[in-house]
C-alpha cells in the first residue's frame, strides 16, 4: 500500500477531541517544565518521552471504527481494538525513532545552533521511523 | 580546543542540574527571560500545538501502521527542548535529551505491550493505554535513579 492522505477521518471527529489533545499536550509540556525547574534537567528530561499522543489517538481510533460498524448494524468493538493495535505497532517504530531523536539532540545541542540541532534530530526521527516501517513491510511479518 | 569549550559548557550544565531550581539569573549570555507565568503559558501553547500537529498528521495518513509512528513523535520533546535551550542554554537542554534516551526505552516497551494486548481484542484502548503508563513510569523511574547514581547529576 502506497502512503496517502485521507481527510475523511477529520470530518468524523468532534471539535472537543482536538481540544482534549491540545490541552493534554500543553499540560504534559507544562508539567515537564515544572519538574525540570524543581528537580533539575536530568529528572525533567525523563518526561520528554511521555506518551502524550498515543492514549488519546488509540481511544479515538477504536471509537471511530466501532461507530462506523454500528451504523451498518455490526458490533465493531473487536475491529476497533485491532485497528488501535495497528496504531500501537506503528508507535513502537516511532518510539525507536524517538530514541534516535534523543541521541541526536543530546550530541548536537551543545555543538550546533538550537534550530539546526532540533530540526536535524526531528528529521532523524522521521527517517528512522519510516525506514523501520518500510523494512517491516517488505521483510517483516 | 573545541572539546575544552564543550567540557566547560557541560561543567556549567552539570552545576545547574545539581541546583534544586534553574533560575534564569543563573544563566549567562543571551538567554531569553520572561516572567514565570509567561514561561508556563508558552510551554502550554507550544506543547499543545506540537502534540496537535503530530496527532493530526497521524489522523490523515494511511496506512494505519505508518500513521502510528506519529503516536511516537517527539512532540513534547521538541517543545520542551526548544524552550529550555532558549531559556537555560543548549547544555542544559542536552542533559534533558540524554535522560530522554532512557525513558524512550520505556515508551517502546509501553507501546509494544499495548500492541500485544490490543491485538487480542479483549481489552479496551483506554484501559490498556492508561494502565500501561505504569510500565513507562517504572522504566523512567529506574532510568532516573540510574542517571542520578552513575551520571553524577
């Protein structure tokens, strides 16, 4: 399957689902800053890999799939949970990319400008995650 | 020469890390300074925007497994590291990124367990994703203890 964009899922979503994600993301970032202020950057840095997106996304995916199937008169809970499992499988690949992001940021931040270090680290995250996805698709199960 | 400069920067960062609070006044040079309330507001807005952006890309991208990689996007890290580097300096942000490497392992374990449990279709994503946070928490706490003990900060 060739990667593509499907905007229909945005039409099915409610405005409050976006608001919840914005609030959760903001709240986690604020908490990380407060923890770093109180306990120092070593402890604060641990929260940079906090799962801020996955819980909300997995729940929304299940809800969308279940609603879609229930409109057709089918109990779609099992399908919704399997769709969330696929999302989790992708998040595992994203997690390995996140680890590479951390390594790149750790090494690059003291040496290069902040923008270059962070953009480079983010690119590395994308390349590693997408390569793992591609590799798994071609050679994995 | 370059290694000497880096060594000095790390020494300052370690000194700051040992202090209970990162005061803006403790940071030299052209560091951003704004009132504490504004700092939190910027963090909230930037963090919320980054998480929403990555989640939105994950919503519209297909296939689903590829979209899932955005569930592991470093959204909080990008927002936090940018603000920390601007406010307290790149060496302090670098220390935060070093801790992130270990807690990323916790993230990978957390989503792997979530994938296995969700694939059985017996557990709801809400229960799995919230209950599984204890896995991430345990790995992050262990990493924190190890870093404090052996990394000298």
